């Protein structure tokens, strides 16, 4: 059922996680997103990045009111046991990384952002770009926060520990210290706010691919469908295609294609929705039902 996908899809679904926090930080500071998807040799679902937004639509959409609630295994991460984070400046690099805004979700300060067990409170009066990564390995979960004004990124691990920051402006230290001082590590698992894009966000994707190009497994609604640790309750009287791929970080992901609306839903193996690509607004109700009723094996 699962297959590898071309590199451009992987790049749009997640950023590349390198071996160490320092290397990831350098990559985070220098990676650019050209925003111009092209069809690869192997037919795959359409791109699903989160588009750049401008004020007043910078705050993320509220998370779903229903969805998977996972019991942490092993015990919930606890703060206070973090190793000292690495702090770098451009002078620490043989070739200082250019100050290029990374791809990600643009978020206005004065709001909060949750991922896994971690909730960060972003200082008001500033703008941020947030990337997140997920993995079955707890050490692979991270939240990368880029302070737009200071042109500086930091990385927070899934247990609430800061691992790295790159400071181009001393003001970034004040901002990042405030984020870490107010950070919360909870005992319930939170999914990040999913992205929603349409063909208007990516001209040239208005025409849906043929079913032979989509691939995946055919599935009829009305009966449970087990995929890995997830059980999907697909709405009755509809037909779907279900498939998956591999991204880095995050490992495998699942996509559900609603044939009637020619739209995609993307899920992580932990049951969190990451994004949806909507060609017909009727797909939102279908996908909302799938997300609200899916089951995750403990």
C-alpha cells in the first residue's frame, strides 16, 4: 500500500531532518521553498504545503475539537531534565548562513502553538514561522521557531527541551528565553493545526489527475479500514483511494483521496491530520467525519 514519493512531494510535506540539532538548525536557516510544484515521473497526490499568509490571517486555525487522544508511552515527558542548548551566531560558521525565511506556517505573536505534549506561547508584537516534525522516535519530534524580525531560529525537542538556537540579533535571545520560560509540557497529546489549501493556492492544479495516476488502494465507505495503527471509518456511499508514502522527518504518512470531490486528506501515523487539498468544499465535511471517528491503536 505504501510507496515512496518523488522528492518534491516530500519537500512540501516536511522539511529534511539532519543528524544533529546543529545541522538541522543550519538547514532550517538556509532552506528555501520555491513554491512551484511539478509532476514527477511517478504519479502522486498533489502538493499540500501551508501557503504564506499575511495579516490579519497570520494566526493558525483552531485545532479540531475532536480527534485522537493518545496516552503517552512511555511516561509523559517532564521538563527540568534538559541538556544545555547549543547557541550559535553566524560567526561560528565557515560560511555564515544567509538570512532566508524558511518555509512554514506564519504565526502572529500573542498566540500559542501546540505540538505533541508541548505548548509554546509566542511573545506579542512579533511574527514567527513555525515548522514541526514528527517521528515514532520521541527524539525526532521537534518544533522549529523562526523569529522574523530577528532573522533567527530556535529548535525545541518534543519533551520541551531547547536543543539549538542561531542568533543573528541579540533581541532573539530575549524572545527565545521568554518562549522557554513560559513553555508548557502537558499530559495530553495535541495535534498541530492542519493546513488547508485549494487549487487557487497552486495554479495549474485545478485539473484533477486520472484515477490511474492517483494510484493507491480502492476503498468503499461504510466499513472500517485498518491501515497500520489507524482504523478509518470512511463515510458510506462514497468511494476513496487510500495510499501513503515516506517523508523525512516523520517516516510514513497516509493519504485519503475522496473520488467524488477530487480532494485529499493527509494523516500521520499517530492519527493527526496534517493537511488537506480541497477541490470541492463538500470534501471538508467528509474529511471532518473521518478525522473525528478514526481510531488509534494504543
